C-alpha cells in the first residue's frame, strides 16, 4: 500500500512506467471508470505502442517508474512495448533474470562474509542517559527512531552493524552518531569518526570536545589543521590502543595507523571519499560496526540500502524551527547578485558566494565590488595555507560575504548566514547543490539559495535535469528525494556493471532491483544456497 501511494505521488502524465506483466508504457493519468455497469472504480491509463489499457488501481503494485542505467531517462526515452507481442517483453525479463542470478550470488556472498564475523554485543553504559541529556534540543520522532535502530544494532546483535542514516542537512544525524560513539567508548573500545574535509573534521572535533567534557575520554583529531608533532603523538596513542575517540579526515586511513581495538567506524558523507579510500574502509569494516551518515547518499549506496543490502534509516521530520530554503534558478547577472546580497545584508546577515573553480573567485569579487561596494569580503579555497583562520574570521562576523569554492559543502555551520549564491550552478552535481544549499537556513529565518547559469548558454540535458531537480526538491527533508532523482539521472550502471546495464535498461532499474531482491530472497528461502555455503564457494 505504501509503495503504491509513493508511486502514484511521484508519477506525472507522460512518465514512463514498467508493468511487470506487459512491459514499458506511458502513464496517462487516473480516472473513475464504470466498466460493465457496476460500481465506478479508479483505473490507471497506460499507453503502449499499439494500444491503451485500463488497469485497476488495485493492480498498481505491478508497476514501477522507469529509470535507465545511463544518463537520465528523459534524455533517452525507452521504446514502448506492444500488447500484441508479449513474447518480446517476456524475453527481455528472462534475459535480465539469467544474469541476475550471478549478481545475486555475489551479493549474498558479500553479506555472508560479513555475517561470518561476529562480536560481543555492546552493553548499554550506565552513564548513557546522562550523555544523552546533554543534547540541548527535543529529538524529533524520526531521530528517536534512528537512536533506537542504532542501539538495537549495537546492543542486540552479534553481527556488526552496517547502517545508513539518511537525513537532510541540519536534521540531527550527528546526534545519532554521538550517542553511538559514546556507547562504544564507554565499553573501552576505539571509535573513529571519519569526515571528508578538514573543515568538517574540525567542526566535529569541537562538538565532541563539548559533549564528552568531564566524561573521562578526550577526543583527538588527525587532519592538516594539526601540527606534524601533534599528529605523530595522536597516531602513536591510537596504535597503542590508548586513544579511544578520534576524529579526522582520510589521514586516519594511513597504513602507518593501526587500530588494535576498533569497535565503531562512523563515516560522514561517504560519497565524498574516493575509490581508494573506500577500498581501505572495506578492509576495516568487516569486523567493525559501521554507521554511515548522508544527506544525499550516492546512487550506489542508495540502491544497496533500497535492495536490503544495508539497513536504512531515514530522518525526514525537521526540527520545529526549521524552514525550507527558497531556491531560485536564474541566468547570471549583476542584478541577481545585487538583489540577493542586499536582502541578506540589509537584515544584518551574512552570505556565501560559491564558485566551481578557484580561478572564478576574482571574477565574483569584482561583481560584488560593483553591486555591494560596502560589503566586507573574505575569500577561501582548498589551497589557502591559512584556511582555518579565514573561515573562523568569517564565523566571527569579521566579513559579510565569503567567496569560496565547495570547501564549505560539508561542515560550516554558521547561523547568521542565510543566503547563498552559487555561480555556474550547472557545473555542480546534484548532491553538491543540495549540500551547499543546506549551509543556510539553520537559524529559523527564511533562507535563500540563488543558483545561476550563463545567460544564453545551451545546457546539456543532464545539467538541465539537475537544475530542475534542485528547484523541485527544495522543501524540508528533500535529501532522500534528491538522491532518488540523482539515481534516475545518473543511473544504476555503477552498481550493476556494464555487462548488466543493458539488461537493466530493458526492464527499468527499479523493476530490476526489485527482481534482484526477490531472487536473493528466493535463494535463502529455498535454501538452494545458504549464506555460509555462498561464502565458502
């Protein structure tokens, strides 16, 4: 019932859908129809290549929205199936199922390998209520559910946790991680909080210092903001098992650092880590509890969660004071920048101006000099040797506008900044645009995100889809919707591989993943291959 409601809510007339019995068609809307002189009922109109059929609403479970595995389906529409040639659709489904068994077996093996590694469940520490009482806000219902899911994973299971917590920026994912970190450290085991940027690592470090103060465990940080001497000392304590709580960037994955008693790995914004770093994470995570936090999980991560390969918790209920960020997509002009900055500066606030390249910073500085000559401007990018000082000076209100690259994408939390102008927004990924927009609107004020693109430039179909999507998903809790749309635009090829992308295109990604999940369940239920047998083969 829930899946049917979600499908109907997402469909618009003209969208491609997949009927599991008849194939690919176009959705033509829903209407009340009286067939056979009985009581009128709601029917869905489905247009096929050679005709139209009316499907009762009760049969909506047989349908999924079509998404391909390459660039967005809107730019490469699939061929419609014929009602008069059902054998064509059946052959495509059979082809997909044939290759699917190997993929399902590989995924079951992956699960089995993890299930072979067990650990003693964590005990709930006596001081846990005291630690949780330090949270200065009333938890939202979704936060409460996330707290309980993680507690059950850590304290009620022998198999290490592997959970993805997806929640919009500012919806309280960090608190979920903090409670898990305390539970691990209180048990005398090492806990690592891994962040993709030095800025985010520094913010987490300050948060940990405040929350763990007086509880007997001082956090340590490893990043380029720490001096070489301090880094060496922290690394030595980690390797000796003396440092239980540590936060940092990929420096924590150095081959020179070993964790003799690692109990928990928290990964913030997993999609920001490169392939090499993820391979290192895999080697750490088989025997370790893993908690992944993301506002916009990458398609591969999202698919694995949807497919039941990872446990998924979503935080969709916003904090009571939070308002949606008003999103405006306009051609680049001095007027657009002037209006945005004037509105913010006149109410005593601050603003971000974000560019895709370091070389664009001077151009934007010149624009601000023209449209807001009295504004105090500071610049920041990844190559600045005094980056931390620049960001801290802006946070201390020593400047009105920060002109920067995407270094603020994760981690900068300044309540007085409630307007962001993103230049050449078509050059950013959908997840990046959503993350950048999440940097504003944290103080209960109405916030604004102005996204510009070159005037008169013909955008690619994919760029246009991203800008349309970021405007569409602008409400509170839009992160999961953004990730779903990103999945549609970028496709499932990253999960399935080139050899199966064609088969998945033939039936649509959503139906393919649904069939994959059913195949895996069938393997277990029929015991045609047990989890442990799968791991041994």
